[in-house]
């Protein structure tokens, strides 16, 4: 079984990652959320909600935005780790992340 993540960073900047099922071995929704929470803090992301509550979708969008285009364009290890954790956190076989539209589907 193959899993797919599409990251849209702007006009003409769409990056797709296809991961085999084995790449998600051991990834749980909890471990994936913890990964996004660590990245959020380590990258200096700012909470979008004035109350300070950060939803999973906010974590994913913020981390992708701060990562920027380079890791996704190069398909490096960080981008693949992002894709794996997005799939595990959302428990889906396909995820579309659109930074401009602020959507995760």
C-alpha cells in the first residue's frame, strides 16, 4: 500500500511524496503530534490562536511554512519525516497541505 502527501507552497510549487507502508511503521498519532510539537517549538513558530491553543492543523501548517520550499523541493530526509508524521497524525492514506489556503485535507 502506498501513502501520499501533497504540499502546496504557492503557485507552481507543489511537492508530492509517496511513501510505502513500511515507512510508517511504528508511527502513531501520538508520536506524530509530538514530532510536530517539537518542530513547532524548535523552529520558533508562533501560535495562530490568540488563546495559545494550537490545533494539529495549525502545527502542520506552521511547520511546513517555516520549513520553506528547499527541503520539499529536494525531497530530503526532513521533508520525508514531515510527510510520514502528517500521515500518521491525521491517520489518512492521502493528505493535501495547502499553505496559501491554510488548509489540510
